[in-house]
C-alpha cells in the first residue's frame, strides 16, 4: 500500500525513551522504548488529531456547507 501523503517525524532520545514529533502536526507527539514504537505512537496521535478536527468541522458546518474527502497524492 502506497501512502497518500508522507509526514515527517523528528525523533530525539530522552533517557531510555524515544520521543517523536512532527513539524506538520506540532500538537502531536509519540514516545516509546524504541524508535519504531515512538513513530507508531506519533502516527496514532496524528490520526486522533485528524479525527478530532474532522468531528469539530462537522459540528460547525453552516447551512449549505458540507465536507468532502480530499485525497493527497
């Protein structure tokens, strides 16, 4: 499966933990005992942010407004 969009991650080591941040999603972060765990945690964090933002957008639609899918390729 090819990713639709690629997001970058910055990984830093803090003691026994790896912490991952994304410049594209500064509110998201992840951590783990390995780089892979930190990246997966960040991925899950970004997915939750997207779901939350989508729910907010749906809740705030005005009359005659709608949301449509937008694929990034």
